[in-house]
């Protein structure tokens, strides 16, 4: 069996729509008011979770949420495709996101996870990251790799396009690891 490995490097984005139970929301909102903070600022404070002393919530990522993440269209973002331990393709982000081509180079699928017009009510946390965004692999029967068999899913949030998923022959790749550093984060609430 042949192995496909994809490494995605560069700048990324993570968008979490938090799924807070009403009683937890009201309790945490009361804590924020007592501290003189906005509820969204309280969520970003790492000491809040420590002082909360609730085993269910050690950090922000412990809160149930709808999460979507991916590679942002910036010059630092690169996709490497390896096939049987050989690097066969290196894709710069502008090659993937460029819509001004007469003949598209890649199979692009637009998804509407968080479009600007369709953001639902709730509490959101947006983190920008940099580093190894994702390393994924897939074993296939064929000993040939065809670029036309790849599907790239692209989403948009606040006018920022980002790659969310790569499939090969409509198969999801298996996640291996990521190694990123948070460069910025913000939280906001839509009522």
C-alpha cells in the first residue's frame, strides 16, 4: 500500500462557537461582573479557569464548542504533499486561493460554515496561530498519485478565506499531529 502524507505549514485560524449551558453562562457572567470585566475578556484569561477550580474546565479548549480551523491565505502558508516518503508537490497558498485563473489548478469546494452573513447567535473565540497547522496521512491501494483526485474545502469568516479540509478520492485523511503557537486571540458575543 502507498502512503500519502500532507503537511500544512503557515498561518492558521481557529474559530470556536462555544456551547455553554445557561446556568454556567450566568454563573460565569456573574463572576465577570464582580471582577469588572466583560464576559468575553474573562474567557480569554487563563487564570480564570485556574481560579474556577472546576475539574471540567482546565482551559478554554475544555468548553464544548463547534470548532472549525484551517490555513489562512497568506504568503507564509504552504501545503506539502508527500507520496511514499518523497515530496511530490509544494503548494503556495496563493496558488490554491487564486480564483482569477482561466482553468483552475485544483478542485476547490466552498463551504459556508461561518459565512459573514450567516453568523449565529452565541459566544465565539477566534485564535490566530502559526506553525505546523496539521499533518495528515492516508494509505491508498494505487501506486500513482493524481492531483485531480484531491478536493480542497475553503471557508470564509470575516472576509478571511481559509482552507479547512483536504480529501483524496473523497476520503478523509487521518490526523497525525499539529504544533502551533497562538499569535492572537479575541472573543465576542452575538446576541
